[in-house]
DNA sequence: TTTCATTTACGAAAACTATCGTACATTTGT
DNA sequence: ACAAATGTACGATAGTTTTCGTAAATGAAA
C-alpha cells in the first residue's frame, strides 16, 4: 500500500537549501490562502473558489499553480492523473515574512506604529483585545 | 510675488476623482519614504539618498518619479528648471491602505492576529508597549 | 475500442516594473 | 556669447506577472 507523496521541485529544494525568502505575488497569495484553509486540493477546487472573487480562466489558475510549484511555493502529488497541490510554506512563516517587510518598508521599522494603525482602523472584539493585553503583559515581564 | 505651485497630472486628477486606491510598488515606496521624511525634494536629492542603499542610476530614479507623477503619487513644481517633487499621498493614508490589504489578504481579516505577530517578532521598547496598552484601554472604554 | 470529458503541458501575448542610454533644454560660469 | 554642467524627456530593453489558447495525455463511459 502506498501513501501519497508530495514532492518538491528541484528548484524548490535548491532554494530552500540556500535559505531564500518567500515573496509570493498577489495572485500567488490568493492561491496560498485557499490551500491554507482547505488543505491539499486540485487545481479545479482552487479555481472554483478563486472564480467567486476574481475573473480568470481555469488555465490561468493552473499555470499559476504550476509556476508556484516550480518556485517551491507548492508541493504536489502527481501520482494520479489529477494532481493534488498543497502549500509548501506555512501560513505563519509567510505572514511573518511579509509583515516584517511591511514594518521595514512601510512603517520605518516601528512595529508598534503598525500596531497602533492596525488597532485603530479595525474593530477588534473584546476578547481579542484582552488577548493582546495579556500578551503585552507577558512581554513586559520578560523584559524585566 | 508668486508662490510655488504643485500640480497634479491630469491622470492623477481623474484617478483621485474616481476614488481609486493607492498601490505603490516596492521602488515607489522607497521614493515616497524619502519624500515623507525630507519633504519636497529634487530628483537629485532623492536619488542621493536612494543610492546609499540601492544600486541604480540617476535616470532610473528620474523615470520612476516621472511615472509616479503620472500616476498621481507625486505632485511637482516645474516652475524652475529643476523640478521639485512632493508626495501627493499622505504617509498615514498609504500605511493604512497597505495595512488593510495585508490584513485582508494575509491575515484573513483579523487585525489582532496581525498585531500578535507583529509584537511577537519585534522587540518594542517599554514606552512603545505602554503606549499601546493605553490605546487599548481607550478602545475598551469606547466600546462600553 | 472508440469516443468524450477532463486535465496537464506548452507557448506566447499583454501588462507592468525597473533600468539605462541618448538626445534635447536650460542655467551658469568664464 | 558660448562652453560646461546639470536637468528633463524620450525611447528601448529586460525581467516578471498574469493571462489564455491550443495541443497532448489520461481516464471514464458507451
């Protein structure tokens, strides 16, 4: 009995070995989001979700996902005719990298400046705010 | 006596009238950052700062700034030979837009998820943390 | 087995970004 | 007044991203 095998492309392996960082484009991010939420999926499954919010053909999504596999953003199981793709990068890792870059290039390196903006313009629930405050307390403790 | 007149390009006016949103590229953001900090400047002034951290010729910076003016990202005073450019978009506005998009596309719409990430990965000073806590208190008060 | 539907693969066009060389215009110094 | 310096304008090119048409492969159905 065989288990499904997700493979990385050669290019992907080389890149991860050299510790390169992830820089998905806008469209790539849309695909990653679908895969992060739904888990491993076919091109068609991903496409059907993207279709709801954007206007592009099936082959466009396919091509994008193929390229992403080349780049190492996606793994795929090609053992059956219909390939199954999965994200090869963690959501958290990607989030952190993009966030770091944004703090750097948009907020002059000040994370708290970003935080204030983020909190000011988005209604956060009471629970979320509490969570953040607790977190702040922890950080302060550690600093002592 | 004349005062300096900064002009928007026609394209810029049309775009701002239709309420389009700002989406500067990486390079454009670098230029905006310089102008936000230094205020209205010549191409040369901007270029000399960019030169320190990146490797591109003068005409490259010039072209970029011309394009940005076309797009409405920059205003310019062309009354003297040496044009003087200024940002046509506020830093705060731009920050908020880019941040909103990031929350949307990268953090599934959860601002506080982003906040936790931001605080976790960047050492913030005690004062900054205090500021954030005060801010949180204010928000909570308003919610009651 | 032949046909039909689905899927992948390939290539190429269109749009956008970044870069720079060169030409032209305008000051400025001599 | 005129040459040198400085600046802008104008392509042109290379790279990347997004898009899609068409062909080839594969599996299912009749």
